[in-house]
């Protein structure tokens, strides 16, 4: 099987690593890839936005399956374009990608199908949104409707914060993504990420994770794309998974099919596990980054078999097996992140670090005269497995210590809640 993987982050390196381990694979290409992915795949300089060039490449190289990593090309219709050309895709249609591309769309779906989520209002002007906020009071949550790279949500603890967040949206802070706003009830509980592989009809549970969004230790400081993650999420017990499937995922699959946009690919449910049970915070239509890295480390089965079944509508016949271990990943970022960090600093010691028995997935890296350099905010994902979160954490940080990169930093406490829980339970 010839496979083309779309993307260039740590998530895609983990996917490339797992796809490359499949006995079904003949050739793996990645567009555009990165220096880490280049160890597993042939990188090709195709732009994710150039759907015609991607379709032409697929015909030229007899690609049997395209795996789309990030959301933007799905929302922009890459899946539709390729399927039109008769090319098999792991990743949904643009109509189905509205689950991530429009928060208002997902909230309306929840309302229509009785899916537990925060109470909400949808607004296209500031005055109406502010009136709703004044009526409901703080704490309250203000969200830009569209894709805002993880920056479009304000969890407002005061009325003033909520009102300024509404102004920011309608004044264009998030461009077109903020032309509509969702205001919703503040939910309390513990967050978890839950994943399913979907084929339009069937959703197959595909593991859970928890991530650390804040840049600083103790979950402090500004939000980032994610500074680390571990899998599984201890709150996602078998009973909680069953409730989530029945109350959230299955009605979503049914609703999307009824609305004429059956969902396929990865359904990533951001959940709040409240006292009343699981509530949907949001959907994403792709793997999380860095959650994908920890899932791939734990997956026993052949990912290509599963992705092919998802693309062919055959998931009802599949099951998923996981290694009986925990996985944990530490993100190493360039100093200055999540602001604009400097590029080009040299990274040494990757091989010594890998010798600690971890996988090091590349995100924003580049090669400069044969030397590995930083080329983005989040740069490396040091990923370890262990019998406990504490053990995986120890292994990951032992490897981090061997990486010689003075211009980089990482959080020192990834997994802290789970480690504390393990200690309390021991
Ligand atoms: N209704 C809510 N109640 C409490 N916290 C929320 C709520 N909605 C979102 N959040 C917090 O804000 C974060 C980002 O919101 P989310 O809807 O996941 O948007 P995005 O990931 O697109 O930025 C969530 O991970 C959660 O921590
Ligand atoms: Mg989110």
C-alpha cells in the first residue's frame, strides 16, 4: 500500500512512525513533513492548501490512502476533492468537519439530539451577546465560532472579562472566525480527551488522554497548543467510556448521518467529566497534538488496517488493542513560546536521548547545513511508556536531560495530577 500523510507536526511524526511499522506499507510519503518524519517517509514539498497538486501527486504515485493530520485541510475540503478523484482518504468531508470548524454548528447538533453540553447562545452581533452575558452572569465562557488556533476561547471569571472578550471577537481579533460568537455556561469538573475512529456509521473507541495546555508548571501562564500529555486518562473508566459513547458519540454519529454529512476519520471529543457525567466541551475532527503521540505509543494494532477500515466503512468488524502501559510525552519548545520564538538555534544530543528508550517525535525542526535546528514554537516531543505515569514521567525526563538545547525549555511537571493520584492510591 502506498500512503500519503498530510502534515508536518509532532502528531504527524507519530503517525508516520506507526504507519511505517505496518507490514501493509509499500511506500510512505509525507507532505510537507519534517526532518523527523523524513526518517520514516519520503518528504515531498506539497502545500496542504494546494488540493489539485495533492490529487495529481496521488495519481502519479498510485497512492492507496491519504491520511490527513491537521484540521485546516479537512475544513477546506481536501477530503472531498480527493474522494471526487477516486482517492481513498482517512479524514472527513468539509461538511462533517463543521464539527470542529463551527462551534455553533456543534452546539446546535447537541441541542437537536439531546447531547449533554453547556447551555449556550449563538450571536452575530455584540449587543445581543452582551445582553445574554448580563442575563446569565459570570463565570461564563465566550468562544469565537470558527477555527482560531486554540486562541478563540475566553473562560471569563468576571462580567467585564466576558464583555471585553465579546468586543475582541466582533472587532476582528480572530478574523472571520470571530464573526459569530458562542456564549456558554461555565462547566465544572475534570477535562479529558476521548477519541473514536469513525467510518460514517460506526464509531470505534480509540483511547483517551489528558493534556497540559498552560505554558508553566502547575498549569499556570498563557495557553499553548499543548505542553505535554499522557494516556490513558484515569477519569475515563470503562463505565465513563460507555456513557460517553451512548450519550455523546453515538447520537452525534446518528445526527451527522441524518443531516447528510456522515462523519468519518478521527472524532476527538473534548469532555468535561462533571458530577452528572460526561459533557461535551467541543469536537475536533483529527487527533490532538500531542495526544496522538501517546496514543500511537500505546497502540498494539496496525494503524493502517484501522485507517483503511475507517475509509472503507468497515469499522464494525474491527477492534482495538492497547499495550498495558501508560504513555507520557513532554513537549520541548523554543524559549519565547507561545509568543514568537527565535528560530535557528542548534539542537544536539537527540541520539543520546533516544538511547534512553524513548521516542522523540519532531514538530518544528529543520536541518541547516546538516545540523538539527529549531524551526517553530513546539519543537520536540519526548515520549516514554511505563507501568505507571510516574515511571513514564521519569523516563521521559531522563531523556530530556540528555538533549543539549540551551534555547529550549519544557514543563517539569507533565502528568502531575495523575502521579499524585497514583501516590494517593498506593
Ligand atoms: N463551558 C466551559 N466551561 C468551562 N471551561 C471551558 C468551557 N468551554 C471551554 N472551556 C475551557 O477552555 C478550553 C478551550 O475551549 P475549547 O472549546 O476546547 O476550544 P479550543 O480548543 O478550540 O480553543 C477548554 O479546554 C476548557 O479548558
Ligand atoms: Mg479544545
